C-alpha cells in the first residue's frame, strides 16, 4: 500500500506543470499583437522607402485618346470649313529627374532613417514586453510563495484554536481564549483566500499574454525572489551603457537625423527641378502623323502663397523640438537610473533586516508556544508571535519581489531584452 501511494505521488509530481520565466517571455514575444503591429510597421517603412526611391527612377506612361466625333476647322479659299470625323492618338512619355538640388536624395535618406526607427521601435516594444512579463512572473512567484506562507499560518492557527478549545473543555482556558483564537483562525483563512484570488488574477493575465493554460498548482522558479545580496558596483558603467543602448534614446537621436533630412528637402523645394523628357505619339486626326519630343524641362516655383517657406520653417522647428526631446529623455533616463540605484541599496538593507526579523520571530514563536502549553503565556503573546513571524516572512518576499522588478527595469533601460 505504501509503495502504491509513493508511486501515485511520484506520478503526480512528474505531471505537474512547470513554467519558466524565459518560456513566458519567448511565447509572448512570438505571438502578442503589439509585437506583430511593430513588425508590420517595419514592412510599412520599407514600402515607404521604395516609394521615395522611385522618384529617381524613370517614369514611363502610356497615353491614349479616342474621339468618335470631332469637329475640325480648316481654312479654304479665305473661308473656314468644318469637317466631322473621328480621331485618335496613342503614345508614350518618359520623364527622368536630372537634378532637384538634393530634394529627392534627402527624402530617400529620411525614409532610410525611418526604417531604422521602425526597427528600433520593434526592439523597444520587445524590451517593454519582456520587462512586463518578467515582472508579472516575479509577482506570480511571490504570490505563490505567499500562499504557502499563509497556508502554514492558517494551519498553525487552526491547531491553536483546536488546542485551546480542548483546554477550554478541560477548564484550563477561558471562553475569551477560544473566541480570540477562532477569530484569528477565520481571519487567516480569509487572507489565504485573498492571496489565492490575487494569484489567480496574475495567472490568468499571464495566460492571456502567453496563450498557455496555467494550472493553479503550477511550479514556478522562486529563486528569482529569494536570491541573495545583489549589488551594483559600477553604476557609471551602467549609465553609460543606458545612454548608448537605450532604445528610446536611439529613436530620439534618429528622429533628429530624419527631421534634418526633411528640412533639407523643404529648403530644396525653393529651387525647383530639372527633368529630361522624351515622348513619342502617333495620331490620326484627318491626317495620320507621328511626333517625337526629346528635351529638358526646368520647373522653378516663383510664388506658392508662402507654402514652401512655411514648410521649411515647420521642419526647422520640428528638428529643434526633436533635439529638446532627446535632451529631456536623457535627463529622465539618468534620473530614473539614479532612483533605481538608491532603491536597490535600500532593498539590500531591508533584506538584512527582514532576515534578522525572521530568525528572531521563529525563535520567539517557539518559546512562546512552549510557554503557552505550560500556561505561562497568554493567547495575546501567542498571536503576537505568530503575527511577527508572518509579517517577517511576507516582508522578506515583498523585498525580494521589489528587488527583482528593479533589476528588470534596469535591464530594460540598458537595452537588454533577454
């Protein structure tokens, strides 16, 4: 019978669901709609680039016209005679840009930069999603551990309640003792249910992101929130890396380059363009004839109602705005990193304090519970000891979670998406 029970438990443990943080990240990045949107935006930017490049390629068009009835006026012997007849013409025209003072070149380069921005935006979206999933996984892990802690706390208070009830029937405890332990037991059960609900909410959210059905008894990697002392020794190197690899900083820098190219294109609009033109047309309008044209056209805007000047000024302003946005983002990045470094330092001290508190609470509870059985401690002391132990256990888990989320945020700010 014992062997059968052992193998049953072994089989159950082997079939339990195990979920790693990296699997959640990979699955989310592979199928989340936000990531797919940015992939499509890359394809869109590539098409925009192709459109810009086409302006420097020959433009060939087919022209055709047919009139079933057309009135022709012809002079004859000092008079004008009219003839009703049909007419048609067909031909091709070729137009090749020769020089437009680098307007098209600037637009092509701006489109090329836009492709880089789209690619960086995709990387940033992946980094944001990775940060979100890692933090959600850490939340699930700490909630999972909190459930275990509260289950033990509930079980302990249930045993104390039953023990006190037994003492009461023997006349060794008062009704107040029984009522107080029963209230503590019921409160512990309520807190356990709330913890389970919070975990189920996080579990459902993770399932929505990953499209993976997650069981209630899922196994998670809780070492993420139980790791030892984590210190960052070289904060200057981390800040340098962030300013170099942060996706938002890169995007803002590329936006400046793009606006500068668009500004150059807007200035070139004032000078017009020189184009080569060639055409061949065959027509039948009373008489049949061919026409050939080969030449160069010059198009210089003389007056546009101020539109060209306004466009140039607008792009100059947008370039200046982009530079200020880069400066603003750089300041915000440095500020956030400095605050995160301070948070990590405080979490290190909190971890030491919580560990010391946990050790002390365990020792105190053992002493108080033993004294209570001998009638040397009150129920208030027993419940206080249980509260301090529970508070130390949950506090240590909370600090571990905050530390992990802070490290995840630093990874995101430094451009790390893994």
